[in-house]
């Protein structure tokens, strides 16, 4: 019986203390004892009652009465002359005061006062009371789920200065999740998972832990496990997308498979569909860290690499009072740590009044007027990088070209950087495994909006052809198909062919591949006859062979050797119909040369 009571009282952290009335003990004492076991029961109950009456362990004691009892115990210890007993009483009073202070501060914290609460928390001995602090934090979070992001920001600040507290909280959260998951305690699972998600956002916990949790929840999907997983990834999905995009995509593919297989209830299927819409909107309503709670510098963050399968040992005695032989010395050590963290804290009002007394008549200097205006020139191309990133994300997240065009036009493109939009569209197209009409229609829409966008795409054509030797064959094919589409639809002028000179000296293998794909696709888009009519509007005699100046590079006639090279090239790419005029012109030249000989 004694061991059972001890186990129930000390072993279970949530066990309520026993309340035993003195009348029950007196009743048992009045009865005759049958054997020694009865006396053992009475002694056990008496000891339990004694524990319950000390500091209100079993009954409620008003604060004033409790303070009087503690003061009397301390005075008795001092009068007895026993230093150990006096120190024990003093430490117990300090422990109770620390517990109440930590619990009160945690219950008061919110977005507006978190900075002040952090300073007050560091004023307490957090190292001694770390077990109390973590327990109060977990209880407060379970009772107030909407404030989880505030509690996570609080622990993020404390973890940056005292990492053992962050590790202790994370360990207990993992154990709490394991316990509730095994017991099918859905509400406790939701509370634990929400706290863990925000700790991942604040980089107190590593993203690997988040991926392990999602894998566990979705491995054997049930209604409850999928609901918990959806709630978890809604909280930390934005952060996971940034730091582990491939793994996050795999998680969403698992959600998609669950949705398609209809393994869960209709309500859960609807939650998954809403989750995909949230992902499409880039988690705009679930940002990782609110601006007013982003209080820790990136380099000061400390991440704990705890895994879901780690053998975690948590010392439960951290929440129980224990006598400390070196109490005063440890307090001095923490004072040094506190001063190192907070520095010398003074009253700001006293500082302001002292400054006014020292300089009563001194007027503030207008430093902005005294200093010359500084012109800051950004030579790191930060604006270009950010713009290209925004364009890429917009293109990749759009389903239709009209939607993409609308979003790109809403971007605040700095003046002079419009060509980066066209370059980025072309680059996105080149990254695809195969060409899609999406990019051709998008480019066509931009070019037909106004002349400036047409000029930007024409400039991009020239720039792309000039640097085409840097690209792989697949990228060259995609880009050629893109430009062939906007040329076939007259979205850009055919004057861009002015940059091409089809000679052996002026072209590279990559350039000839580009011309091949471009003209072949134009032939498919327009048809061979219409394509030829674009280059040769009307038939002419061989001695009057001429093309528009912009096409002279495609159909050279100054040097017979270059003309022969162009004829062979067009014949090799199955566009021999474009060579009829050049063949007649070359034959005419050869006949003239033969006559002269």
C-alpha cells in the first residue's frame, strides 16, 4: 500500500494529491488492530495526511495564512540554531516564490508585453527553475492554443541565451506527443503538434523532426492522424517549403494520394483540399513568424537536433524541491549569467532626467541638416535577384497563362528592369523537360500589350542568340520553340533575324541547332509556302535575286561559298524549298563564270 501511494503521488506528474480527513484516521485508530498490517495502513495514512497539510498539499490554504506558516517555520529553524534546517526552510520559501513567479509571468505573456516579460523571466533563476518553467509553459499552451505562437517566440528568446531550457522543453514535448499518440488522445496530440510546429518555425527544433512527424502521421492514415497532419503542416508549411522543398513536395504528394484513394472521411478530404488551396496561396495566412514576434537574430538561433525516435531521458525531479548544499554560490553564478544576458538595467526615466540636468540649455543638433545627403548605390544586384526570384515563383505557381500575366503585371517592377521579366520567362521555359504552349502564350500576351514589351522580347532574342553556345540542346530547343511561336503570331517583328548570319565562320554548332529548331517549328506553325512567302514575297529572276536587308544574313549572296553553305544547311534540315532562289542565283553565277573563262 505504501509503495502504491508513493508511486501514484510521485510517479505520475498529473496525479492529484490525496485528501484524507483526520476523522478517518481516528476511526481506524479506535478499532482494534487485527495484525501488524493494520498498523502499517494507519501509519501510511497518517504520513500521507501530514504531507497533505504541509503548505496546502492536500487542502487549500489562503496565501496570507501560508505566508505566516512559512515565516513561523523559518523562525523556528533560526531559533533552534540548526543552520541546515534554517537553510532548508529558506530554500523552500525561495522555491515556492520562484514557482509562483514563473507561473504568473507565463500566464501574463502576450504579443504586446513579451519583451518586458522576457526581462522579468531572466531576473528569476531560470536554471534552477527550468523544470517549473517548462511545466508551466506546457500547461499554459495546452490551455491556450491561440497563444502558441507567443509561447514559441518566448522560448525562442530564452533558448538563444540558455539552450538547456529549449532542449528540455523540446524533449518533454516529444515525450508528450509519443504518450498522447499511443493513447489516441487527439486533443493532447493537437496541442503538442501545434507547439512543435511553431518551434520548427523559430528554428528551436530542426525541420527533420517535422518531416518525421508528418511521415508517422501519414504512414497509416486515419481520420484523426490526417487531421493532425493537416493542422501541423498549415502551421509550419511555409518554413518547410523554404528549407526542405523536395521533402515537402513528397509530403503533399502523400496527401494527394490519400485524397485520390478516398481513404478518409469526406470532412477530412475537404480539409486536404483546403490545405492545397492554402499552399497555392503560399501560406499567406500562416506566416512562420509574425513580425512583432521575430525578436531573435538569425545568427543567434540555436537549433536542437532531436529526433522522434531518440532515447530521451527527462529528469522528473526538476519539478520537485531538493535541498542545495551550494545554494548561495549557485545563486551568485546565476546573477553573473543574468548580468551577462541583460547587462546593467536602469530606469529609463531616471536616465532621461539625468541627461536633462547635465545639459539644461543645450538644444538638439539637426544632424540630417548638418550632414550632406548620401546617395546609396546598390552594386550587389539585390534588386535584380529579388525581381527574378519573384518572377520565377509567380510563373511556377500559376496554372494558366492569363493568371500568370496578371500576377506579373501586378509586380512592382523597378524602372529599367522590365527586360529581366522577359529574360526570366525565357529562362523558366528553358528549364522545362519539354516545351509547353504556356510560355508561348504568355510571351505573346506580353508582346501584344504594348510596344515596350515587344521591344524587350526582341532584345531578349538578340541576347539569347548571342549567348546560345552556353546552353544545352534541350534548353536550345525550348527557347527556339518559344520564339517561333511569337514570330508566327507576329507578336514580335521579324527584324530580329538581322542578328543571324548563316555562314560557317559566323555560326557555332549551338547557333545552327537554334536556327534549325526555329525554322522547322515556323514551318509547322505557318506552313512551308507561307514561310517562304515571308522571306520571298514574289518570284524574281536569278540575276535580280534579293531579299530584305533583315534576311540577308539568312540567305547570303555576296560570296558563292557562303551561298553554297546556306543551301546545304537548309537542305539538311528538310527546308529545301527555301533554297530555290539561291540555287538559281548560284547557277547563274556559275554560268557567268564559265562564259568568262
